[in-house]
C-alpha cells in the first residue's frame, strides 16, 4: 500500500481486499479517474484494520482495475485527526 496525499479515499487492489474487515459487495461508491483517463468504480467496501481510528478514517473501497498499488489516503487520515 502506498501513502497518497492526492487520493480522495483509500483505494484497495483486489488482491489486498482480504486484509479488510467487514468486507461487503457494493453497488455504490466513488467513481475514480485513472491516469489513463479511464473511470473505475469499486465492487466492494470494508474497513482497514486500524483499531484506534474512526470508521470514516478506515473506510476503504476495492477496485479490481487497480494494478500498480493500493492507495492509502493521507487526507482521509488527517481529516480524522491523525498526525
């Protein structure tokens, strides 16, 4: 997983989805633009396994089309008061 200060949310590759807690299929979620100009949507959502953070801070979406890395949103963590 790569820390990303530009990611609007935490986006997980399919092969890392097993690390999430409370993993569920989703038909709603953020539509995300890729560097190639493609738009992708998540198929699952869950929570990162960080005990001391709120559900908003640990929320993550699984995108099967992600191929290079899962992205950890630094903004999402900072919005929750993480330093």
